C-alpha cells in the first residue's frame, strides 16, 4: 500500500492529502472526547488507490492515541469500521 502524506488540520477538523492535484479529505466534529466522522471524499480522478482507507486509519489511530471515542456517521466510515474490527473498540 502506498503511503500518503496525510495532514491533520485540528482547527478545521479534517485530515487531508493532495494527490495529483486532487484534494482528498476526511471531515469530523469533536464534542468533548467524541469524534464524529461526517464525510470522506476522494475525487474519482484518484479513486481506487486506498486513499480513503488511509485517511480513515489516520483518523482512527489519532482517536485511539488521544483516548477519543468515534461515531462513524458517514457511509464510508461505517463500512470501514465494519470491515476492520480492530477499530471496533473505538466506537461510541
């Protein structure tokens, strides 16, 4: 799997990376120690490369490191957490 240089914009509440000029992102809200993942977006031009999965892993690993619980509110986040049960312990 290719490593992506994902950045965490804590003020903007998002993780993002630019791939071949396309902005890929994961947006979330934070209420206390509960991260709600509200949107993941990867343009079709760079889709199918595991970018959304890399964004999810970064977000979930950040949540774990900070002791946050997670609510996967967007459809991609829900499917990802179902597919990777190693993150189930983070669910709020």
